């Protein structure tokens, strides 16, 4: 009887340490306000929380996650005087998890943004007015971190890229919408790049936190390609 009780306690402890998805439940996550380290002209007050909300909608729509309401996260940040601290630290993530019930905190920082408009030479001109002939494209990179709210450690980290061209891109199904400060970017290359990045983040989190079992290889290949492109751009020996 004694050994059976000890065995049961050990098993319960092991199960408790397993990710929620491994236990048959949905991971409970909180998406923090996105941060920005670029000079992107479309970034203004409130955009960080708008991106957080858009990603939350994407994650909920997969049916694989439970997402803590934004108001709960903001309340905890305010109460703990964390709102002005900038980046979310592992310690902050653990504190937010403790006070909101989240098992994981998703933190994203936009670390690179580029937008180019180039003439294609194919436009038409009539009466001094030119139409067409321009090709616009946008690129952004998001440094993503998944903080374990129980241990305070970073379980997953990845740089996710989003690209677009003025002519449109195929990015899968985007379930969110643009509003607030980002409403005028809905159909622009910037908006498409943002959507592409959010869809890619959702796919990545679904893979490493829920699906597992082989899907990681695709993301590892993308990461290797990204790192090689960075090396080539920097002309490293």
C-alpha cells in the first residue's frame, strides 16, 4: 500500500510537469504586447496590443489553444508595475502565469522591417497622369519567445519572417482583422507581411506545442535558410 501510494504520487508529479497538450488538454497561453525595435512608420501607440489581439484570434481559431483575455494581462502588468519595463523577462512571464492561470506567455518583438517600392517600367501614362508600373514589397521579422509560466524558463524561441508583394501572396487562411492604428494597412504590402508573420507564428506554435512528431523539421529548415541568408547578407567568413 505504501509503495503504491508513493508510485501514484510520483506519477501525478510527472503528469503535472508535462505540457498541457501532452496531458490531453489545450495549452493555456497569454499573448503579451508586441514590442518594436525598428523605425517602421506604421508603428504607433496601441499597435503592440493590436498585434497581440490579432495573434490571439489566430490561435483561438485553430481550436488548439485557450487564450487568456488581454484585459487580464494588462491588469497584471499594471498591478506589478511591469507595463513600462519593456521586454517581458522570464521572471515576468512566471508572475503573469501565476496571476492569470496561463501556462505559457507568448512574447513577440518586431526586430526588422523593410519596405521597397520599385518601378517595373510597365505602367501607362495619359495626360500627364501615370498609372501602375510600381511593385511594392514588405518584409518584417519577429523574435518570438515562449516562456514557461511554471518554471520561468524560455521553452521555445524562433525568428519568424513575413514577406509580401504588392501583387499579393498566398499565406493560407488568416482569421483575424485589422482595426485601430493598423486599419489603413489592411490591403497594403505591410498588412500582408504582418498577416503572413502571424499565420507563420500560429503554425509554428501549433507545431511545437500541440502537434509535434515530425512537423518541427519544416521549421528547422526555414530557420537554417534564414540564418544562411543573414550570413550571406553580412558577408561573414
